[in-house]
C-alpha cells in the first residue's frame, strides 16, 4: 500500500508543478520597456539606469548622446506616477499597473501634426479617419494650430 501512496503523492506533485508552469507561461508581459542609460560626461564608464551622481567626480549623470537620439525618434509612453518607466508601446506600468500614456513631448507633436485620434485613447492615432483599435470608437479629427 505504501508504494501506491508514494506514487500518488509524486503524481500529484508533478501535476501541480506542470499546471503552475503552464499558468506562468501563459501570462507573458508583452510590454517592451526602454532602458535608458545615464552616464557621466567625464567618466563614460560610469553608467546607471536612472539619473544620479558620478561615483568618481560627483557630476550629474546624463543621457548619453545615443540615448538622446533614440528618445527623439521613438514614440515614448510613460507612467504618470513613475516617470522612469518608459515604453515604446502603450501598456501598463509594471510598478503600479496604471496605463502608460504618451509623453508630454509626444502629445505636443501629435497636436501640431494633425490627423485623427480616439477621444478615449489619445495614444491611438491615425493620419486618416477610422476606428479605434482598442475600443472601436470613431477617430476624431485633431484641430491644427
């Protein structure tokens, strides 16, 4: 009788581990996050993923030239509660779960360019009329100037 119980316990353990692994595999975070690199102007080898001070000379760490150019050409979405959380796609903040919104710079660019947007999801834009990909509402024309 003992071997049967041992086999049942082993079977139950394997079954629970397998189902747990499948649950975890099915819940992938599809939000891609941009990792900004800050460096010291005097010591480029000193880097950080957030602003701060250089450990060698105390100067402020700045975005590298490469990071500045990348940020200029990439649409950036940010969390209003955590400005250090950025993404190149809309999604949820991994820290608080709030929706990521277009950065202020991207919002200003969108206002100047014109086109169409969703009144419920301002990050959904188009250069022609259509429907919002998130909620299906008709896109509204942006007013220029």
